C-alpha cells in the first residue's frame, strides 16, 4: 500500500503543521510522534497528552430493540449497564476467535453507538447487518465523527477548561456542545491513565482539537502520536487486535474473559468459548520484562530451559520502567508464574527476562 492509498483523518493538515512524523496503520496515515515518543509518553503518565485517533471506526445500530440485538451478538453483557454508559466488548467468531474488540455506547434501548478498530469496522458492520432483525439498521459512520483522546492526571482539568463534562464515572459518557457543535465525551481510554475520549463531528474536529492542544500545552503536556499510544498501552497490558487478539487468538488467551457475559444465553462464539473455559486455554498472555539489556519485539521466541514455550506478540522499550518489555502468548502447560525467569531469542541471543502478570505499571483509569 502506497501513501496515496492510505486514508487520512480530518486533522491531517493540522498534524503536518504541528511537525508530526507519519506512518501507515490500519489503512490510515497516522501521526507517530511530534516531540518524540518518550516525551509524549512521559507527558501522559505525569501530566496530560492529547491524541487524534479519528481513524477508529464508528457505527450506529438503531431501531426497536437495538440494544437487545447487539447484546445477543457481542460477548459482554449490556444488561450490566444502561443509557449513558459504555462497555468494552468483543465481536467473536463462532470458533471463539476475535473479529474485533470495541467500545459500545449504550445511548438508549433503541440506539447503540459502536467504536471498533479502524481496519475491522467493515467486518463488524457487515456481521451485524447480516443478522439485524426487521426494523433494526446498522450504519457505518466511520468518517462522520472524529475521536480525540485526552489522557493523563490533568485530563479532567483540560476538559473543564473547554467547558466539557469531566465528572462522569469510568466508562460513562455525556453529550455536550462545544462552540455550538455537538460532542460526545466518554471517560475511557487506552493508556492506563485517567482520561477521556471526545467525539466531535468529522468536520468539527479541528476546532475541538486546536482548543485541546492549546489547553494541554498550557498545562505542560504534549500532543501525542501512535508511538506513545503503543508504549502506553503495552505498559498497561492492553491487547491490540492483530497482536494479542485475532481470529486465531481467543479472549481467554488474551486475558479478556472478564469481557464475556458468561451467563447470557447467546452471543457469537458462545459454545466455543464456554468449551475453552471449561478445558482451560492452551496458551495465555503474559507480560515479559527484560532483566538484561536488549530490545524486545513482536514475533520473538520465548524459551524456558532452552525449549520454546511461546512467542512475543508485542514488544517495546518502556519509557516508564527504562527496560524492554513485551506481551506474549505462552503455553499453559509451561505452568508459568509471575517472577519466573525465561529467555527470549533476540537475533540469536538468549535475553534473560522475567514473567510479569500485566499490567507492568499501576493503572489509574478509575
């Protein structure tokens, strides 16, 4: 795929103006960094950062019984929340794999708003549309809304400075107005810090983003890109679809069993996932922290006593811990526990590492 084939978000010109470097991600041309990944990462952990993640998908399920319909298809139990609340959930295959992980906004019994991953939006929309009952419509709104993530200890202060709501509980959302245009604000994020995701209209994203950037910089924070987003989510132990989740990697293997409504009578993949739960997953996601100097990356073999026991699925340098860290799918029959020492094959060199039960750092989301 060439640059000409990549989609651009509503703020591409603004990112260019801010001096961003770009890279392809999920079919989109994404800003990777501005001041540098480490500086941006540190700002989010210590003060505040703002990300443009408008590449994320958006879809609307509407009509009589829309919430009940979605609840009968996606894994988590919408019956546990109500209007004004959001929920992390999964669109599973009948074999128990994962088409996508996504956020569901419960607007009303007859209106559910979805935020899937960019590359998987069409698949999620198609799967739901194919089984929608009469009167329920599933509409792709991928390029109708932006998504701006404000993350860090001072994130509430930033939203308050713009007159946007910030006092809601974790995973709750409110609809508001900014400069006469509608925005939706949800207290969630993908960094492990207290934060929010602000959803303006696609065409109204620039005014909101510029105001957020000004407030964040005044607070001593940074505009942050895809590089910091990845290091932050890896430290938090959050799975990324295509790495820790996929059609070949189940929610149980990725430690996402908490996002499954086990008592629900139906959802896509229920039989396979119940069977896997009863048998125990054959592999499980663990954190891996380097004990010696070395770079951990995706696709490296993990060994114990010289025998392969799994593979890294994500790897990076942790700006917080100042060491290499990774997430990996490791065989359950290895009977691992936090603190165990393993080796990771880094270009033919056995790098000593410690097994960690993720997250690597304390979470402050709630």
